[in-house]
């Protein structure tokens, strides 16, 4: 039975720095971290996993395939 989404992952060249940005600017907490991966959690329990990226980012336009944004309430 589907109950909802548990978390979404974002690849970043600086996972710790990005996790801290969510803490400092949006009131998230660092819920868990391991091997360079960070789970940040909102006050309502929604989580993001921030993982280390590999390689250079390819140029992208807004409507190229893939996730384009995350809406935060």
C-alpha cells in the first residue's frame, strides 16, 4: 500500500555545504549522515537525501528531462 514519499535525493558537489544551507536558511535539521550522504528533515518530517555528485554537470534547459524543482511549503 502506497502511503507517500519518504525522501527525494539530490546529487551535489558539496553535500555537507548544501545540507547546512537547508539547516541555516529553511530550518531543516540534519537527521542522519553516512559516507558523505546527508539526510535533512523538515519540521513536518519530509526529508531530502543529499548525495555526492560525480563528474561535471551537463548543460540543461528548464524543460529537459529530469526533476526541475522542489516546492517547499
